[in-house]
């Protein structure tokens, strides 16, 4: 009997379904591999860098410049350091100032001085000199001032006397005087030995010099010459130095035979004479020449010879002023000649004239000279010498 095809198909179908169910239960089913679609190739946006490119470049360039500058300051500048001025300031401040410039400070010595203790009073090298980095500037420092008695130095040598006085912080003036003693022997000092002194004072030392100098006055005749002297009054309370110089000039002139007239009485100091009286006295006697002496209470000091500019006697007056200035200079005294419009008192004489300003009380060096009789004598001798050479005649030496 043939099986029914429909039954066989059903049986096969059932078997097939049973096998499929068994496979799904016992064996994992591997899915078939399907093709993966390709990723999309999209353009990505450009992002700005966090640090701009020019920053590291600029930083590098600046770093190089800084290194060059530092190298110049450390190595190149050392050969051209300029020494600053440290005189007049405290030594500690001076040391700091020099260190800031790359220099060292070395103290050579301490010296008595009128400046406060610890103040720099000298420096070497001088300001403006070039040094290398690390070099030293040598200084002298003030040890302060002291009071002491003037030592007796007459008869000693100039070198010894200078050492003694400079060691005390005194300023020294040297006056040379022809003498038969050994050259540079101290003949006198002003102030004299035993005088009370203080650091910074001025001392005049007269020392011997060989030969005949300008201070030796040759025999001169001034017979027939009349000279008017006008020592102007000084400020109240000040030493009457104009009168002192006029006295000395008069003595030398009268010893040579000249006639001397004065606008003030030379016998007493401090005499108050009005300008009108001085003018009246200047007119008397018809002098050959007139010379005045004055001082300044303030202002410029030093020795200055004046002459008028436009008066009829301007030319001979200018010559006289120049002659006095030259004579003062040859005596070791610094002097200059100058002009002024007129001098009411001396112009009244009707003669050539010159007025000598012998200094200012406000200038320390001048004030010290006013107290020195040796200085007054040198001024008087120089004035006399100029008058004798201009208006006198030299007599033969016997």
C-alpha cells in the first residue's frame, strides 16, 4: 500500500520542525555576518592653539636681549666705571655709594678737621676718573676737631713745622723772607706760640730764603712827591685793618722823603670820619697821587686794585692800579686790577688814584690775614714799591 504523500509530507515537516526545535534548544545559533556600513568621512573643525605661536618666539628673543644686557653690565661696564664724588659725606654713606657703582672704599688715614668726625675730606682718584669694577677709592676721613695751644716752631725746618701743623688740621700759608739763616728755617709764626688754636684755623709761617727778594726795598728818593692816603672806616667791631696798612705805607713813604696826607687821623683806630670830611681832606695839599684802602663786610674777597673808567685821570690811574697789582703779585700775594665808574673821595684830589680792596670780613682766609701783622706789612711794602717805582727815583747804593 503506498503511503499517502500528504502524510509523508506532514511527517517530514513535523520531523523537520522537531529537529529545528531541538537545535534551537541545545546548539547556539550563529547569526550570519552582514556587511558593516562604512563610517561617514566628515571634515573636522580647526581648533586655535592654546598658546599663540608668537609668544614663545618673543619670549626667546627677550631672553636673549636680557642676557646680553646682563653680560654688558657685569663684564663690559667694569672697564668704564666713573668714580663718584664722596667728599663731604659720611664715610658709611660714601662706602654704600661706591659699592652701588661696583667700587670699594679704603681709608688711608684719619685727620683732625673742622668737619664733623667721620666725614670724607679727601678722595683719590678724583671724581670723574674711570676705574675697573672692584677697584678701590682711597679716602681721608675727618677725626673731628680739637682745641690746642700753638706749638713753638721758630728755628725748626719748614718740613717739620708743616707736619706738626697739618697733623692738627691747620691750614698753612708760607711767607718767604730773605735771611742769612738756612733756607726754609722758620723765622716766625702767626699766631705766635702758645696761642689758642682750633682745627681748621689758618697759620702763617715765615721762612728764610736765600738772596735778595722783592721784599728788599731798594733805596728810593721821593722828595717833592705828595701822596694822599684814604683808609676807609671798617664795620663796627671789626679790626681796623685799613688804618693798619695805611700807617705802614705812610712810614715807608715818609722814610723816602715823601709828603703824606691822610683823610683820617692815623694815630687812633676806630675814629668815625664822615664821607664829607674825607672829601674835604682829599682836596687839600694838591697831591701827586692818591691811594685808598677799604674792606668789604660781605661778598667777594681777595686783593683788588680799582681805577676809574672815564675821568680825565683814567689812563694814569689805570697804570697805577696795574702797577700795584703787579707789585702785590711779585710779593706772593694774589691780586687783580679792575675798573669802576668813579670814587667820590679820591676823585676830589684831582690826581691819579687807585683804591685797593684788601679783602672781605666774610671770607675766612681774608679774616685770618687781617689778624696777621706780617701780611699787613707785605701789603704795605708792595704798595710802597709800586709808588716808588712810578713816582720816585732810585738812589745809588752807598
